[in-house]
């Protein structure tokens, strides 16, 4: 009779504060996926899968898009760190999934490649890009709202004129 949504019971997901992405997610740069101590079992092998629009170099391995896993080993305190070298043509969103082979813990990190600052000129946009200064509101809605305001103003004006005529007569 009553339906209650169940909370995901997937055991082993790492708390979001335990791991994170550091470094600048810019094409041609390096980002690091780091996890705090006690995230993994000490010395545990961690399988890492990277998916995105282009291939990345992770440690000494060249990984294809949505392939892997390659591995790294957790430190004695259960922490880990994996550096990803982004290619110069990197774009879009990348997802890095780390899974501990012994603990079964899973961490998923996502980052989006941002445009490098070198593409921006002092005017605020590059010569090949035009700044987006428009609105996302459809023009029909704007004209409809303006028309309703004018109709409301006309209605108020007519009411005032009718009331004054009644008072004067």
C-alpha cells in the first residue's frame, strides 16, 4: 500500500570527502586523484578505469577511452594517489573509477576539462569566440509577458476613468 524508496545499500562506496581531484583540469596538464588514509586496505591493489573523450596517460600506462583497468597500490596507511596526464586535445568530462581488489571499496571522481587561460585575451574573449550575452528565455515568453503588463495597465486606466465618470455624474 505504501511505497518507500530504498536508499542505495551498495557496500564499499568511499565517502565523498575521502577522495578528490587536485590539479588544474586543463588540456595538456596533469590532475591527481588522491584518497586519504584508511580509504583502502594497506598495500591493496587498486584497479583504476578512466573514461572520457580522449585517451589519457596514467602513470606509465596509456589507457584507451573507457578502458582499463590499470593498477596502483595503496600506501601503508591506506591512502592512494594516481596522476593522470591529460593530452593537449583533451575535452569534455572524464570519470575515474577506483576499486580496491581486497576491500571492494569504490571511488568515483569526475572532472571537466576547462579552457586554458592562454585562450583568453585582455578583452575577455578570444578573436575566434564571441561572448555569450544573450538570454535563455524564449522571445515569445518575453513578448507575452510584456503584452500582459500592457493589458493590465489598460485595465487599471479604464477602471479609473469609469470611476471618475460615475463620481462626476
